[in-house]
């Protein structure tokens, strides 16, 4: 069974029988890349890491000091500010 995803500039295919992941160029040229299951898995790990890195980069840095953690404007209940 071949799983296929077509986009504007590229097509992705995965052949479950031969366990080959293929990237095809849709711009008219016959360029393609075929990856076996080991390299396809490594490529997917790379893509996920880059996506996480870019997503986490846009997040605000958090101060970990106790004073900064206690100064919060969004406290639901005043008792939540007490430390035992």
C-alpha cells in the first residue's frame, strides 16, 4: 500500500511494502529523494526537533527565582501565595 500526500511544490510517498519514503518535486523536473526506513525515521526526528526548537524559541523566557515566581497577577486565590 502506498500512502501519498500531494502539496503545491512537493509530493510525499510512503510504500509500506518496500518501506521506502520518497519526496518528489512537482515543479516539472524529475528530482526525487528515496529514503529507507532508518533514514526516513532519522529525517522525521530532525524535522520534529526543528519544529520544537522554533516553537520554543518564540516562547517568553521564565525567571526561576522565588521572588519572581511569587509575583503573579493571575492568582486565583490569595492562599495560593502562602508557602508552607
